[in-house]
C-alpha cells in the first residue's frame, strides 16, 4: 500500500528499469562487428564478417547483453584504407626511388584482432609496418623499368599474397595493394639518374647503329659478289654483249652532266660503240 501511494518510489523504480534496459540493449550497425566481453573475456561475436552471408541477415540490429557484466567492443566490418608513408627504395640498377603506395584491408576475425593487437588502430599500424618492409624488400629486387611496366601488377599481387599471410595473424585480410607513384628524388640525384639513362640510351643506339651498318655491309658484299658472278657468267656466254653493256655504263657515268665536254680522237676505243657495229660478212 505504501508503494502505491508513493509516486517517488514509482519514479525511482521506473528510472531503475530504464537504466537496466539501456544497459541490457545495444545496437549493432550493419557496418560493424560487435565483440561481447563478459568480465573482460570474449564471450561471443555479433554480426561477424561472413563473405557468404546475404545482406540483412547477419545479426545486426538491436541486441541484448547482461547489464553491468558484459560490455561491447565494435570493430569495423567494411574495407578500410591503409595509407602508407612514402618509402625510399634502391632498385637493382642503383636508382633511388620514392614509392608512394596504399592498401585496402578488412577485419575478418575481430576476436583474433582484439587478442593480438587490441584495437583497429593498432592493427592498422602493424599492417603498415609489415607492408612497408615487404615493399622495400620486393621492389629492391626489381630494376627501375620493371616498376613502370605491366609487370608491376603481378609484383603487387605477389606482395599482397605475402602480406596477407602475416595479416591473418592479426585477424585481417589484405584486399588490394597498389603503387600510386614511383618517382626519382628531386635535385642532384634526379639529374644524375637522367644522365645515366641518357648515356645508356645513347650507348644502346650506337650498338644498334653499328649492327645495322655491319648487316648492310654483309648484304652489300653478298649483292656485289652475286653481281660479279652474273657479269662473269654473261661475259663467258657473250663477250660482245658484255663489252657493249660496260660501254653503256661508262657512257652513262661520263655524260650524266649535260655540261660535260670530252675531246677524243675518232679512233679512240672509248667511242667505238658510237660508231655502231658493222655486220659480219
């Protein structure tokens, strides 16, 4: 009877019920995974990442927990960006490059992540260190030209697979690894690199030019030999025709200039073809 007549007690009871209800209910968004800790120990995971789970059936929404005994840690379920600081890499052809890379990852095992590094930020930092080390090691095994060619795609896939094996120790999965840019350092280093590249291209051009001249000489020599053989064969078959042909070639060379003047005696052997050939009787 005292309780029904005392509105303050009713208000206090209602307040206690509201506090208990608020402590017992929590909302899990679709983009989050919830790790429920009971007295500091992991009890269960709500809305855990599952690549096969259809959207809307993963357990997100209003969820209950034991008040004052259990607390909740939220872990992002989406693909996250891993922004890398610029890395200095020394290639096999002794070029120092500044590589700016990035990666994308997601937390696929939030319980392991909490047990190993404790938070998303710590996982992010750990993955950065792993990826930076792998980039320096792998890119340092490549020449500068390979970083500018389509081969870079397969190299990034190899780096992704290697980093993924270590990332799973922290409950993470590397989705993608890419190089945004790979530039030579500015200043004297860049000028020196350009000079080495210019010298290398000039040397390569000189080698190609020498090979072309050698090939041209071989072709010319083969053609001259074939022509000489043809001339010799023709001379053996018809000496008169060969003499006539050689005379025509000499006339073409001598009288190619309209201003040329040649003074010879009428009986000169050089002008014999101008007189024509007398028929044999």
